[in-house]
C-alpha cells in the first residue's frame, strides 16, 4: 500500500511541475506535427499516383478512340470497294447488252 501512495505522490509531483508538463506537451505536439507531415507527404504521393492513373486512363481512351476511327475508316473503304465492284459489274452488263 505504501508503494502505491509513493507512486501517486511521485506522479502528482511530476504533473504539478510546470516545466515537466510543458516538456510533455511539447513532445506530444512535436510527435503530432511529425505525424501530420508524414500523412501530408503520403497524401501528396497518393495524389501523384492518382494523377498518373487518370492520365493513363485518358491516354487509353484516346488510343481506343483511334482504334475505333481506324476500324470505321476501314469499313467505309470496304463499303466503297464493294460499291465500285457493283458499279463495274453493272457497267460490264450494260456494255454486253448494247
């Protein structure tokens, strides 16, 4: 029991000492500031990763659009070739008739 009383008195004396309390608060504040800076730096890194991913996503969309445009152009050319072949066949048929 005496040990508990001695421990309680020591803690009271430690906390009542303004210099000690100030040092404890200063240490806590410094730790919190370090933690905040660390989280801020992590947030900056996360934002950079997100920015890169967004840029890559836009790049992929542009590439997909270009592929679609190429496919559309190829289909149009095929359609024109088919139409030309049909016109040639009609021309030959008309030439044979007359």
